[in-house]
C-alpha cells in the first residue's frame, strides 16, 4: 500500500453498475490476499461481480441514492 493514495467516496447506483468490474477486482484481490471480509479464498472474479451487481438495486432504492455509510469502499486516486 506504500505510495498509493486512497479516498473514501459515496457511489451511486449508476456508478456502481458502471464500475462492477473494478469493485469485483478489488474484492477478489482483497480476499485472495488473505482478508477475511465474508468470502473465502480463492474468490472467483465472476462470483465477486455477481455479488456487486446484486447490490445495484439496493443502492438505487436507498433514499440517499448512494451506498449506505456501512458500505464504505476505497477507490484508488491513482488510475
């Protein structure tokens, strides 16, 4: 993580839907790297994408129109 900057940001349903691949990659790398976040390694990237995609309707239905505060995700500032 050295040398990489991160920002915590709200994500709308549309942004989440358009970024499923990025979020799936992040979740897969995190789990496969040894983090215990409710998934077991090795995590198939397709399974990770299905999980993220399933959140889109929930996020869209939220009155704030964004991921709830309990769902905080880190997006790299370096792309």
